[in-house]
């Protein structure tokens, strides 16, 4: 019996694979979408969807607790974690529904579920089936990275893959890791009623220095505790888990390990295909092509930034490069990232630290705007936050960061500016609706553009012309 042959075989049906297969079908390619199951990957089942649903539930509890600030009387909420978990599962199922294998196959693709590995550079084994394809796209994502902490393997702990199935409020949740996952879950569980301690040397260490310091203040104000040390050992005593550091210890009843994610390259048979890889991920060039010309890779499996929106964008670019003449770059300078704490943290382009490493100080213009000066933030009682824009002296926007309750929705304007090499004057001269969070971007851009225009000789000239005109 002749083995099935496809134009494109896509390995991994998470955010990258789902967008990639949709584009491949539009191009008329005979396509197989392959996954160990279930369809949707981390984003649908253990990442974006359940985490943001959990954050919503926690936000509702917080609004009830703080209603008195707005002149509304309320009693303390009673949190039923089984009900919260049911809400998370409901949102997962709703988002999963269009991607059920039968619904995907109705659109014209073949969906193959099973463990997958390369037999050779043109052949895959999927479960007990064997298929061939002209081109391949690997999007297998990532998995939790577990640190080498003494005793950790001998105690019960959760990662992001299990925390969303939890059905009780811990008395004391201890979290190893101060990155986005750890911070989001810490804030959510604190608002749902748990005592929370983060064990990490830094909070959001990849963010702007000013942002990290501000989030330290916000977490401390809200009551999320932090042991600013690196975990050295973990042990279990009388039903409790003890995390020891060189600066003290903390005891809790639930331990969450949130120390990052590692590219998922195990078991794919990459050696048999001749694809180069390491623990840092599959090696690709600027156009997402691996060491084997007809095999591409995209998303978390190639290392680098791990975001669903980047993975989806790269999946699209990889299909475009695999199935159309010419090629597009698979990397992006205007990538936005958001940490969905409260307030949210949104960054795009270069941080101030990165910009100062790349450009001499005299070529840069950096300004920060207190979010309490944005009227809509005052309306929302959102008083701890900031907007910062990093630009060249010629006005071109290089980067921006926003800390505020609508930061994730507001940052896209700045991503468009960076992507299209717009200048501060372009943002300043665009009428923004009032009162909105985005009006803060216009205010800050205007202030920076005016400072730039009135500096030095140009400022003297403008003032002189104004005096003559008067």
C-alpha cells in the first residue's frame, strides 16, 4: 500500500500549527495536521485560556472586596474553587470546540493524532501510521523547565500544566520563579484568598528596570510576599513543603514551580531527519528554515521569546516561505509582550536598558509619564503605573512600556509605530478619543515631540518666528 504523501505536514497543533494549517489550506496545499493531542496545545489547555480565565475570576473577587472605595456596600466574597475550575473548563471547551479534529477535517485537512517522530527526512511515523511529505513544519512548543533544586523531585509540586485543575484555595501557596507565569498566578491566587510567597531573586527580570521596581512596590502593597533569594533545597515536613534559601526559608501547603519553559524536542527523531537542535531548541535561520532545507520550525520549539501571538505569526511566515516563492523574515522587532498582573505590564520594542546599550546617549530621548496623569486611569482608580517611550532624537519610536489596567490593549498602537518606523509627531498629531488610556500615549508623545522641537537652535528659531508673527 502506498504511503500518503502531503505537500506539507505540520507537527504540533498549538497556536502556531493552527494558524499555519489555515494558511496552507488557503494556498491549496494538501496538508496533514499532526499532534499527540489534544488539539490546541498549551495555549488552550494549560496557558493563555485558563490563566486569563483564572485572572478574571480573581478580578471579580477583588472588585467585590474593594467595592467600598466606590461607595458600594458589599460583604466578603466566598470563593468556591470548584466553581472557579468549572468556569475555566467552560472557557477552554468553548475555545477548543472549533478545533476539534472532526471540525478541522471538515475544512479539508487530515488530522492525525498520536506520538510522532521522523523516520527519515521525508517520512514520519504517527502512532501506527507512516506518512511522507514534501515539506514539514515543526511547532511542538515547550514544556515546563524544572530547576535543579535539591529535594525538589521528592516533594509534590505543580507546574502550569496542573495548577488550573486545582480545586481548593491553598492556605499558603509558595511559587518558585518571578517571571510572567509566577507573577500572574501569584496575583490571582492572592485575590482569591490565598497567602502567597514568591521565591525569586527578581520580579519580571526581563522588563524595564523602572517597571520591575514598580511591580515590587505593587506586589508588596497588595500583600503578595517575596523571598528575594534563590531556592537551594526543598523538603516535606508534616504535610507542609519547606523551601530553603541562603537568606531564610518559607513553608507552604502547595508548591508551584514556575521557572520557565524549555523547547519540546524530545522524541521527535530529529537526528534521523538530520535536523540540528540543542536544549535551547531547534536551530533555524532568519526565515525559519532548519538545517534541512525542506523542514521548517516555528514558535516556542525554536527557543527565544515564548508567546502564542509570536508563535502564530511565525507559523504563518513559515508556511509562506515553504509554499511560495521568495521569503519573509521569521523574526520581528515590534513584538509586544504582556504580563497579565493587575496592573498589566506591556512592553514592545527596546527597553531603555537595551536602547542605551545599542545607541549613544546623545541619540536617545526617553521619557516616563505617570499613569495617574491619565484621566481615564484616575476614573478607574488605577493610580500606580506608568507609560514610557524610548525614541531616537529624530523622533523615531524604538520601544515603549506601559504599566496599567489597560496596558495590553494600549500597547498595540506603539507596536504599529515601531513596525512602520513612525515618529513621535505621528502619534502626537493623531487625535485620540478622550477619556481613554490611549490618550496617555498621545500626551506623552506630544510632550516628547515638543521638547525635541524646542531644544537648541530649532527652539530659538520657532520662538523667534512666533514673536515676529505676533
